[in-house]
C-alpha cells in the first residue's frame, strides 16, 4: 500500500488497515516481508487470502510457519467442497467470498453456523457494490450476494466488513458511510456497529 493510500484511510477516519496478499494454488514459499509504514499512525496488519480451488490445498495449513507469519489468514473457497472444508475444519480467521460474481455453490445455513461456532467470521466486501460497473450487472450481483449472506448469518456474530482484498482508492468509504450501507443490505444497526470497529 502506498503512503497516499494509507493517508487517505486516516483522513476517512479509519484506525487500522490489513495489507492483503492473495495466493492462488500453492501456499506462499516465503514468509511475510511487509515493513510497517511509519509515516502514518494506522495500526497495520498483514493478511493472507488463500484462494481454494482444490481440497488438497488445505493440507498442512495449521502448522505452516510461513502462513502463520501473517497476522490474519483468510480463505476464499471457490467450490462447494472447499466451502464445506473451510467452514468445518480449516484453521483460518476469515472466510471470504467473491461477491462480485455469482457464487457457484450454495451457502448452507448449517455450514455457516459451524464456522461461526468455531470463531471464524465471514467477510462482506462493500467495494464491488460501490465500484463495480453498473453495465453487465456486477454491482447488482454484488448487492444480491451480500444480502443473501447476511440473511444466512441472521443474528450470528460472525460478520466482518472490508473494502475487499483488491480495493482501490475509489472504493474506500468512511465508517459512517459503511454503517448506512450495512443497514441498506439488511444488517441491523446494533450489529453494524460491530462490523465497523477498526
């Protein structure tokens, strides 16, 4: 993240940021090398998002020292089987779904509840719903997917809100804007306060 990007987050009122690294296929071969930017007062964390296409990718994640060099571990399942494994047994902090595309599997209530009971949270990214092109229906798809996921979660305390792992500066919004957006997609005000804690 550039200094200008981090300063923009500060101007909007955020107190923390997660610097994301996305890895598809095999896990990274080298530990996280991010150096904290001292020109801003933001709390800076590192995040690894693992895109899961194959159930075999899950082997050894819990005791992989390179993966554990990141502060936050997120899984992005792309199939019904990898979603099931992520919910039931994968040692991650966040389950992230690409809400800008039609989700290619069913988000089952039972699996979501299992994940939340294990302390895993689900990420909804507001970025695609505010920055995706209106033409082609991507913005509508993103909003529809977010609303579906919030209905499945219900009153469960298993929701985290982010700009998204690939968000550009245009997608950034202030905390009060995100609260309004959460209420629009069906998250109650008391829950939305939890979702935007920095």
